C-alpha cells in the first residue's frame, strides 16, 4: 500500500506501508492491505505507520480527512508533524 500525508503547505510523507492506524472522529481504526474503499474524518491525535520494512513511525495530526482506495491512502491533514 502507498501512504501520502499532505498538509496545506507541503507533502509530509510518502512511502510503501503495511499498516496505518488513524484517529478517526468515531474512534481509532486501522487500514491494512486490500481494505475496502473508505473516506473518514480525523480528529486530533497520533497516526501510527508501519512501513513494509517493519519500521514504525508516528505523526501528530490536528485533524483532517483520509481516503483509501485501491491500496492508495491519502491523508489530508490540517497540521501534521513527525513525533517520537
């Protein structure tokens, strides 16, 4: 799967991943390979990304939307920053 995280000012992240966990407005959820198409709003929280090499990365996000279709995931975030 390919993940892109985009803010109004720049593209923050683009990479092949195996899992992404997102802070949805109705609760946290995960997207895995071959997930059904989905569009959801995001709340303030952390995005957890597991890359195909097993590396885990976290991003703080202030809110936004996510779309997943055909193993392509796009997060449009109001604000996003890599966190430790």
